[in-house]
């Protein structure tokens, strides 16, 4: 399972792009990241939000040194397909979201690491892939999972960049809460409030965002408070 909180709390912005492969590496500390950059093996990740070109946006490339014997993973042959292409795609998406990718490869696991996680997973999607997928379909699913993970970490890095900008405004908060029903904000006075997505079909929530310089948030007792965007110091979904 890919969690933004893990990237924010544990890895923060200690990422760099490996020059040789283009893969994004995550370091335990800023010092370790900086040492890799100084050594010339890595480059600092740049964000499209700051005007950099597309080639500077990191993507994780699947590892090519696969030693997996896909024919040994299933009793089916490539002539015995029982899964449609859309089902393979859906299973890949489910496995990307359901499995905790915390192995040695992290967000850029090898074919072997992906297969190992699928075998260990109690999820029905993992069982279905190995039970009904052909060798070629299982291999395709592995590649799709690797691609999904690469896109996910790229999106997370952009969101981390957005969170680390100095100030909040309406446009920034709308981007941050876009995929959430609600979120927690902290003000410069250290108080926490809940804000709600204005685009979730609830008119009351929409009305709380009417102002361009402030919005209404809810405290732990259910009371509404008008909060100026410039007084917001943190956001947590």
C-alpha cells in the first residue's frame, strides 16, 4: 500500500534521481542524499510545478534483470487464457494499492520482489492472478504494477513539493484536498480544524469555501470558524 504519510513523515524530501537509470532513490537522511549528489551518481529531483522540463520529472523504470520463471507460477499456458486484458489491468491496479511495498526495492521493486509480494498476499486479487493468469498475463501484471508504482511516487513527490511551499492559499488547498473528503489544518496559533472538500456534492461544504481570502473550518466540538488562508501553517489528509 502506498501511503503519502510514509513519504512525508519518514522520507520527507530526501529523494534524488539516479543519473544512470533515471530511477528515483529515497534516502534515510538529507546528508546521505547530498553525499550521493556530490558524488555525481544522483541529481536532485526537480518538480514540474517550478517550471522544469518534462525530462526532469522523475519516473521509476522497471528493472530489466528478471530471473522469474513465469511458467512455474501457474498451471495455465499462454494458449489457455481465462482473463480478459481489462481484468489483468484491474488486478494490477488492485495489487498496487493493496500490497505494502516496503521490501528492499521499495517503490521500484524487481520482478522477483513483485512476485514474492503477490505470493505472500492474502488478497483475493493476488490469488486470482496466480490461479487464472497465464505466464504472459502474470508478467504483464508485474510490469503494470511497476509502472503504477513509478507514477505514484512521482505524484507523491510533486505533492510533497506543494506541501513544502511556504504559504497556503485557496488554490493550493483545493489541489491538496482534491482526492479527499476532508482534511486537518493547523493555524499559526497551533489550533487544529477540519476542512471539507467543496466538490464532493455537499452544498454546505461548497459554501464554506466562498471567500478568496478565508474559508470556514470546524473545530473538535463542531463549531465553525473563519480561517484566513495566510494563517494556515500545515495540512494533513
